């Protein structure tokens, strides 16, 4: 097969994408510039042989699964959705041997980083998550088409989406595209996996534990409700008890009551971000949140009932505390046939994600349950190791090239043996999804 190095990464495109601010309002805040549409136009222009099948945003939000922060943002800004479109590119015959869909997100977390390409490394916001992989994806497709004529018999669909970051969980980016049928026999979500093929993805839900009590002045701190101490105690209790209830992760974060040192803050909130690997686990975890909040409140009331400083808080703890769900009920991706991913990895020369290593959350959850389809997550680098979501985000150019080679081998394997990915789907449909 022709090497990807010979085809080459489009470094001009990579620089252009990194220099455009594409963090949505959920990350960057209202009024910040969002150049997603421009980034997508540049991406489409560089995608040789692809036609723009769709470029737009949903007119309205989908059902109750939409996280409350997204609903609030849309209510506050009528232009919220229109400023964050998603792009679908397509190439290939109308009646293909099989269809392969790639999904990559061009939105980023907030905080632009200086863009630099030097010494075999690219730095900038999105270098690894996920503008660098998006550019490598196109290089891999070019390499596959040049090296394996049968790849031209496949329909190739590329989703370049908004709404992956900021807690939106793909509800106005990937989900509407999947619902519209822009999917494949094989669906590849480009996220950092260390170039290991992963066929599962956790979903996440967010609980807000709220205390609505009475403030007090610092001269009479016992007269009010001390939300700081109460929520701190609950945070410790939940961090100890909830991890055993899930096959995902428990993140106890976002505790806020106030900033003043000379008053007792009677109100506040604690956020929990909870991931899970199956809907059943998610339901059990949600029930555990309510159960353990009640248990934590009871323990607090017993411990501090006689405290001169906290007796009122202890007595009223259950009455002033409630759990509100900001995000709940999202699907999780579990492999319908783990052997299918094993066969695909072997045919393409890819390593598999270790069975005992936890998965992570990404937009692949929206491909859960697609009939007869194989869905995987594959991408270069490591979220933590490459400083994604942090200062100094970077990608090694050689790692991006290796991912491009992975894409090329994956497509060549699918083209040579469409039965690897077609599964129970009808292969001679029009290829639109």
C-alpha cells in the first residue's frame, strides 16, 4: 500500500483549522466568536472528490434527552444552534458495496492555544481533539483511494460535527445526522484511543445536588444553614459510595456556595458527572445517587445534631436539599458482536482496546442500536498525554500520519471484503446512510 507519508498531511489545512476559534458558547461563553462554519467550509474544500451532502444545524432541539444547559442556552440565544452547524461530506457510487462513515468533531474546548508546527509536532487547541485527527482522516482516505482501487466501490461519508464538547454530548451535532440516516455499515468515530480499535462508549449523566437554605452573618453563624459544610460532607460521602455502582467513572466536582468569608452561605450546589456502560447500569446508578444522597443527609443529621454551630443545618438538611438532573437517559454504546470488531482489527492490522480497560464517553453513543452496523472508536494519541482540554495541547505529526495509515488499511480491508462490515444491513441501498 502507498505510504501515507508519500501522500502527506495537509499542513496548511491543519494550521487554518487550528487558528479558527471553534469553541461553542457552552465552552467559550455567550458572545464569543464561533467560526465552526468557516472551519467546515475549509475542510470541505480540502476533501478531494467529496460533495457537500449537508451543511446546517437543526431548527429545534430533539426530545427530553437534551441536557438542560443546552436547552437554557437555546432559550437565551435564538442563534445558538445556527452558529454551530455540522457538515456531511459524501463520495462514492449511489449503490455501493458498503458504506463507511467517519465522524470527527471540529468544535473544541475553550481557550485558544498558540499554533505552531515545528520539530515534528503541532500545537494548538484541537491538535489532538480533534482537528489533527480530522486532517489525518482525509490523508488516510486519499492514501486508500490511491492504493486500493476497490475503495472506490465504497460510499464514504464524513461527518464533521459541532456540539461534541461543552457537555452537549452530540445532541445537536451527531445525533441529528444519525437520525437523518447519514450512517454506514461501519461507523468510525475519530477520538484519541492510542490507535486502538474500541467498540464501546460510555454515556454520561449529570446530577446537581442543591441546597436552598438561609444565609447567616458571621457573628451568628449558627442562625443559618451552612451549605458549605453540608455539601462538603455529601461530596465526601458520594465519592466514597458511588464508584462501586458503575462500570464507568464518578466525577465529584463543581461545589459552589459563595465567595464571601464573612457570612455563612445557606445555598449552593454540587455537581456529579457519572458515566456508565449500559442503560441498565445508568438506571441503577441514578437510583444510587438518590439513595446515597439520602444516606449522606441522614449521616450528617446524626453527626451534627448536637453541634452548636451546625444543629440547624443538621435538623433541616433533608428539607433543604434536593437532586436535580441536568443530563440523564443518554444511550451507551455496547458491541452487538465483539467478534466483528476483532475480525475488522485483524484484517486492518489494528490493535484492539484492552477488554479490561475502561472506555470513555463520546458521540459514538448515538450509533448504539443501529441495525446490522459495526461501530468503533479509533484515533491517534491520548487525551491526557496530549494535553487535550488543557494548556499545551499537541499532536505528533508522525502519530497523525500513523493514524492516516490506519484509516487507509481499514478502508482497504473493507473494500476487499465488504462482508467484514455489512453484517445484517442491505448493501445495495443508495449509500446515503
